[in-house]
C-alpha cells in the first residue's frame, strides 16, 4: 500500500513500487490522500478499493510505504486516519 499526496510518485516511493511489482511480484495499491483529510473527508471509493484489494490478494501482512514526512508534511497523520477508518 503506497500513500502519497500526489498522483505522481518519485524517489524512494517510486523505487519501492517498482521493486514490489518487478522484483518481488507483490501487488501494490496507490492511494492519493489530501493533507487536510480527516475521517469524514475520506472517499468511500478509496475505502472500497482498499477493502477489495485486501480481499482479492488475501493480504495477511500490509506493508505501507510513501514519502517521508519531511518531504510530504502531514502524510503520517493522513495515513493513520485512513488506516484507522479502513481497518
């Protein structure tokens, strides 16, 4: 699971996706969040896609990736809110 604030991944986030898909043959789901997002602002479609991904790929361990907080201020809190609601 890759979380970003932008549709376009770069740097280590992009490398993580490439390695997961090409080297380890792991499925990836990229979710673009809004920095100011709170529980009420989460998109139901994103939650449904996340749940479908978990079921389809029989996920037992979820790896979470994305840019560093220093590169995307607020990403940690946005990811935490998403996961708390989704799980």
